[in-house]
C-alpha cells in the first residue's frame, strides 16, 4: 500500500568514486571536500533538515569513515575546546552531530546512482522520499526542495529538479522532454535521456541532483539493466516511470532558477567556494576587494606556465598554459 502522505526521509547517495577529483579523493570521499569551512555534504544535510526531512539515510562506499565521523560526536575535540573555553567552535563541532537522525547503508560496488538509490529500499519502505546528491549544493537562499515537496504533495507524482543549461553543456546531464502545465515552474516530463549530445537532446532542461520519488521507483530499478557506462542509471528508471504514469504516477519537473554548485566538478567547486565566501559576513568584506584587485591584475597578465605532475612519475615534468580569461 503506497503511503501518499508527507515525505519524511531523505536519501543522500555519497558512494561514488569521485575520479574527477583524484588524487584528493584517493582516501576521502569527494563529499567531504570543504566548501569554505564545511564539507559539501553538510550543506546537503542542512538543506534536507531545513525542508523538514530529519531522517537522513546516507549511501556510503569505501572511505565511509570520514562521513560517519563528521556526523558523530568527537569527545576528544569537544573536551579540548571546552577546556579552552572556545564555545563558538564547540558549537560548530557539536552542530553536525545533532543536525539530523543519521542512518547509513553501504553500496558495495559503486554500480551507479540507480543502484545507490535501490540500497535505500529497506530503510524507506513504501513511502515517497527525497534524494539529494551529496556533491550538489543548492544555495540555502533558494527554496528548491520545499517547492518540490509542495508539488509532490499536490500531484502525488515523482518530481525532479530541472535547470536550463546552455546546449553545449547538456551532454553532462540527463536531459528531459517536457510539456507545460498550468504552473509556470512545473512541467510534465514525457521522456529522459542520459548525457545526450546537443543535437539529440530533447531540450536544454538538465536534471540536477534533487528528486522526490515515489516508492514504485524501487520496483522499476530492480528491473533496470545497466545502461550508459555499465551503471544502473536513475535516469533510465525515471524514463520508464515517465512512460508508465498509470502505475508509477508519472514524473514532473520543477524548473529551478536559483544558485546551484556542482562540487564534484573541479571548476564548479572553485566557483562555489568563491561565491559562498563572498557572501559571508566573516569573509566577504576582505575577500571582495582582494578579488577585484586579483581580477584586475589578470587583465594585464599573459597566461603563465605552471608545472604539473607527470603521469609517469619518472618521466619529464610536463607544462600547461594557464589561459587568460
Ligand atoms: P557522480 O557521477 O557525480 O559521482 O554521481 P562519481 O562517479 O563519484 O564522480 P566522478 O565522475 O568519478 O568524479 C553523483 C552522486 O551520486 C553518487 C556520488 O557519490 C555523487 O554524490 N553515486 C554515484 C553513488 O552514490 N554511487 C554510485 O555508484 C555512483
């Protein structure tokens, strides 16, 4: 029996290999990379809690210890800060351990996002639930998840977040074929394609890392064969759900026009840190004038040569040109 009631659980897949960030992610999940002074994953858990989802299931893989430890008490650190009387830092350390009701499940082999979501089946049961990708940050000033929960409550369908991207970037995402609805920011999804090239993309609407899924997704995922890259793709399961609205409820999209940072991508990660730090009361006032000066100097300087580690450590050091932007 499907429970159409309020969504209470958030699932955060954080078991990917994070190969784009090697060697930083050799012994640490990419979701633990700091964005200013918090790991990316903490922004994501805070977003879930802020939307009323206190029950958080994290899907972890190898190197899971750092993730679990971050959301647990650290008695040694607490003692040291208490002795020093550093209450401000003590609060910061304690905050992540009381933030949410955290649960963990292992994925084993990282066989794709669809496979990671399927690992949540036991914990979630037959309820609609939210999925928040652990390396995707939505700015806390933009209420995307709350809006998606409202749409889910009204329509009782699965809901995904969509972002309009330039055609040359659509090959990095799942792309949605859509039909308008009576609401400006809501569309009905008629089809989905994982990472299409620009000329085969059904639209410029890219699926980003927020989903509210009906439990039928588990039934579909169990039958979903490995797709692109030999992985079980969530996009393929959503495509099947969009095609069979009679028993899955179909899939709708909420068009997001706010700020989103993909911290799994090196360039976006750097941009995220700068953008979030500029807006911070404690860092912004000093960072802004420094950034202006730095950018002005860039305008005058030609690209510089920097040294990069060779692929073969015994080989010659290669050089790359840092282009002027
Ligand atoms: P990505 O495709 O961005 O993660 O998955 P990745 O495979 O770790 O990245 P690269 O390309 O190798 O750098 C998006 C989210 O889904 C999780 C990731 O941890 C990330 O939060 N994921 C992905 C899993 O939990 N399991 C998987 O098998 C794949």
